[in-house]
């Protein structure tokens, strides 16, 4: 489904579990507290209101992060903004699961959100895109692995989202199109499954998904990365050491691993944790070029093991260019200023 027409509606996706997984225990990553999330959400709402949003939709959760962020928010607003907007909270699910975020993204789409601010790490953003592939979003990092989202002051994230949602800034002036890794699994029993990753998809030797996180490089068999930038942490950092590929460049890179290979790569696999792996070979991928993998093992999506692959299953991966529209906050804010610079306001006769 295409991005909805401008409705001046901004969605805010909150993952209460972002930044709390096991990688916080096995690495030196710092936790993201609930109070920090509440403050970040509150600032995003204020920014969206200042940017002109008339409707703000927030995803609910059992910890009531959205409700806490909205509590007495009027006292932080300019007087002329009070009463000029509405807020709604999408009903909170009774349990925590990634499907909640997938479903929430679909509901925001169906409720008419034109732009969304997403709080979370790579996994949360993958879930949003799984539910709404061509969503227009500001990707804000609050997770453990933060390759896809960036550290952004959330006041500006909300303002930029509103500028796009309300049509103050044209989509082509303030956004770029992200890549996705499309995954197809042909099961030995004839079933056909589809999934996707945003940063990387790996086949690991272990068929155990349990804790989900991948923090031992010696289990890696194959890795396909759509983002392979040197200044990142995670499995994609291994790909960056072999064949860097920026998030805005076409295609990606495929690596196969051999613990006995003399080609060794040393990379940060998690915050404060490095690994050394043997790379058998690597190949630069064009858009939509297929990579075929055979089981057994487990597929890791953006750093988290999620799907077990049997010995007779076949996996096909492709880097595609039709992912979400990412709002460039700096570009959006610059475009939103437009002619309303101090010089224009001081000398209107020049316009």
C-alpha cells in the first residue's frame, strides 16, 4: 500500500523492550530506562505539535509509556498550541511480542498516519517495516543494536515528522528510500515463507533461537548485509571490514565464513564486544541479485536469531531498494524553514 496522503497525523511507535535484551548482559551496552523513553516520547510529541501536527497516534503498552509521556503535557506547550491537536493511544496488547509492533504499524497506516517516529533498535524498526513496508519514518535509536536508526534529538524528530505529514515539506525534499533484505524460505514440506531484514541477515550454525542474540562469530556461516558501514556495531561491521556499503548505496555484500580461513576479520559484534572470524569469500551484490543458502541452521535478522532452517530447506535472499521512506531530519528542518528565515522576516519586501 502506498503512503497515505497528507493528513497532518503523526504516529509514534514505542517498543518498551528496546534496549533490554540479553546483549545488555553479555556486552558493555548501557540500558535505556523507562524514564528516558518517557522523556524522549514527550519531547517528540511536543516537537510534532510545534511542527503543526493535528493528530498524534501513539502505540500503547503495558508499562503505559505513552500515557506517562502525555501526562500534563499542556504545561510544556506554547499557549497557542493548546487545544489545536488531539492525541490517541492505540490499545495496548496484553503481552510483549514483536508481532505487537508489526500490528501497531499496520494500525497506524490504516488510521491515516502520514509519518511515524519509531523508537527502538534495529529489531523494532524491522518489525515496523514488516507491518508497513513503505512507511515514512524518523528512525530514532533506543535499542541495543542501532545500525539502522540514528541518535536524534526527539524534539526535532517529532517536528520533522509533522513537517512531512502536514505537507509543509515535500517527500522528495526530505526523505530517502531505505533498502530491505527480502528473505524467502522454501521448506522441504512445500511451505513457502517470507520475511525481511533491514541491516543484515545471517545463517548461523546453531539451530537454537533461545536468547536470539548472536554474539559469537564462530557460529556464522553466511551473512548478507544491506548496510555495511565501518562506524557501526553488529554483524554488519564484519561485512564493512570486507566490502563497505553505505545505507544509501545500491545493493549490499555477501560473506561466507570458514573458521580455518587465513583471511581474518576483527570487528565489534556488540557494544564493547569484539570477535574475530575467518572469511572464506565475499561478493558485492547488486539490487535484487539472489543469494541461495541451504540449511541446517538458524536465520538471524538484524542481529537476532528468529527462524530455524532445516537441512532440506532452501533460503533465497535479495537486497531490494523499495524499503521505507526515511526522513532526513536535518533536510526536513531546513526545508521547513523555507523562506521563513530571520532575514525574510526582517525584510519581507524582498520576497
